[in-house]
């Protein structure tokens, strides 16, 4: 095989190799992830080209040095109380369930009364979206989210908080 | 090209005979693709890509994540195999279709992985990942102008979305490198068949973007450029300068001398014009504007002259039009009261008439129209 044909074959294999690498990396991160139930508020279903998703905000009771996050010095959040609360710690410090806001694409906001919130989104199917939208209007909801060992928090599904309604 | 009327006019004037006209018509009627054809084909491929994206976006519940990912991998492999198959059998447009499908599937795959693994992030990250996975195959296997324009458009979209997201040193350096990098890639790609228009498409996009950037950067002369602004421009200049140097070296080595000189003036002269407009600290005022006019006229004048010598008549006409437009703007900048505005218009008009006279003289001397 001459050099040009070899290069062409490699270039054509690259997209397939990239897709396989992405699947492997995501599956590996998912395998070691722990599951949390986090209260959420606010919703805003959208339907852009990229697909249907539900926009929501995680809402936590916040403790620890929240000023670290507000000053942009680099902070991490330690998930506590099953996901209902977070403790702000310096980014370099470890804790049992550490969320890195940058890895999780979370823009944190701190409100008076020691509350923290961060916007996130969940990709949902077209069939599932209307039911979910109704539930979000009717009940307090939680996001069931997974936390990978490298600190990425991602939502898996939204469901009513315990004792409220039925799952979609 | 609308030939019908002109050919009849030439025959009536006795410039040519019926046999020659038939030969010209037969030559022009061979398989060529005009703007209309590109528009229809472009709409078709856009519809296909949006369709693939919408199918992914529908995120069907009936299929498990594993099946969706496997089906995507299968389609991706089939498209890659299709590109190779059509290339071997010499079916250029079928190969281009398969290559386009491959690129659309890469983008659809990024959206699919975002859905399955609940990833979120800015648009530029998805486009950068797309470019990393698709650009090598398109650069090596693309054969037509349409494919080259598609790749260029995606890279412009990447640069724009990165800029809108805030940008930083790396993003701005890469964006600034895009125009000379397209020219460099067009000149550096290995030799192809004679009917290959991919390189010409890439080259045309690179030159067009360069001319656009140089003309926009000229606005820098209207504003105050501080030492700090200037320093940040120089910090981002190294990578574009490397691409400019590489493209000039390739042009000198491989292109006819007249074209090589034109490429060098457009790229190196363009970089110099941008650097003095944005990288040279200057206050806002008439003096700066005057220097700006001079640099603009020098760049476009040199480009037009060398374009004429290289036989690139469209670029020559564009250069003359750019100079004429700039001369007319002079009166807005330098004259303020009604009387001076009148004088300004007269001066600008005379300069433009002088330009038209010079054009006629040059055209007569060189025989180009």
C-alpha cells in the first residue's frame, strides 16, 4: 500500500476510532459513578436543533467556604445528605463525593440563606418531554444524578421527590 | 457564462464563423457545474444533514442506547467504506456524497453521544471535535469545490462560535491562522487529477478570507490603539505568520512566478497591513486615518497590479473597486463643514476619475479587460 493510500485509510478510520474512544471513555466514567438525588427548581423545556432537553436548576443547602466559589479561586462541592446539601471546599482538597463545577459544566450561584444553585440540562425524548413538563409544574422534583470518580456530575433522569406523584 | 448573445454578436461582426461557434458551444456544453447547480446540490446536502441531525435529536425511546450507538458506528463505517469504494471506481460525485455523509454522521454522532451520556458544553467544543475527526478525511479525499467550501464554512463557524463564547489566546490565534492556513493547505496538498477543483476551492476561500480580514482590520486606523491592545495583537501573530511564510515558500516553489508574487503580496502584505493597523499603537485622529488610507491603497494597489499581471482579472477589478470605494470615503473623514464636504467630494471624485483613467491605460497596455 503506497503512502497516500495509507494516509487516506487512516483518515477514513479516524471518525470511527474517535466515536469508539468517546464511547469507551464515557462508559468507563459511568462504571464507577455513584448515584445521588438532588432537589431541583425552575424548568424551561426547549426544542432546538440539537434535540429536546429539560433545563433545570439543582438547588442545594450550602455550607463551607462558599466565598471560594464566588471569588473564582477554584472550588469543589462535597455532596452530602444524599445529594440535598453541598459543602464548598478548595478545589485541591478531596472529599468522599467531590463535584468539580468546571468538569460538570455547572455555573454556580449562591443565594442568601446559604443556598446554592446551578443550571443543568437533561436530554429527553420527544415522547417523554410533555409528561415530564407536566410533572415539573405539578410536583417538587429531584434529579437523579451520577457522580463519576473524576468529579463530573451528570443527570440521569428527573422524578418526583419522595411521596409525590408517579414516575413518568 | 452567458455566451449565446455574445457569440451571435461576434459572428455578425465577422469575427468568427459558424463552425468555430459550434465548436465553442460544444466545449462549453460539456459536464460543467454552474452556480445554480451548486445551489441545488448544496440545498440537497443541507437537507440530508439536517435530517440526520433531527433523527438523532428525536431521541427515540423505542431504541436502547446501545442500539443507537451501534447503529451510528455501523453507518459511520459504511460511509467510510463508501468513500473508499467510490474513489477506487473513479465516481467523483458519489464519493463526494459519501464523504459528506461521513462528515454529517460525525456531527450527528457528537450530538448522539451528548444525549446518551448527558454531556453539555459550548457549541465550539462540538465543532472542534468534528473538525479534528473529519477534516483529515475531507482534506485528503475531497475532490470538488463544493466540499472545500463546506469544510471552510465549518471552520469559520468553529472560529465564530469560539469567539462568541469569550475566546482566549489559543482561540484567537487559531482564528487568525485560518485564512493563511487554508491557502497553505491548498498549496501543500499532494498533486491530484486535472479536474480536481477541491484545491482551487480551498485556495479561493483562503484568499477571499484574507482580503476580507485585511479590509476589516483597516478599521483599526479609525480608533485609538493603545500599547496594551497592540501587544495582544503581536502575541497572536506568530502562528498566522508561520502559515503565511509556509504558503509563500510553497507558492514560490510550485507556482508560476506571476501567481507566486501575487500570493506573496496578498498573504505577506495582508499580514503586514493587519499588523500595522492593529499592532502599531496610534491615537485616534486625521494623521492615523491618513496612514490608514495609504496602507489600504498600497495593499489593494499592489494586489490589483499583480492580479492583472497574473491574469486574475476578477481580483484586479475587485482591487480597483476597493480603491475607488476607499477614495470616496476620504471626504467623510477629512472634511466637516458643507463647503469642505463639497471640496472633499470634488477631490475624491477627481481621484476616482484618475483611477478610471489609469485603469483604461493599464488595460490598453496589457490587453486585459
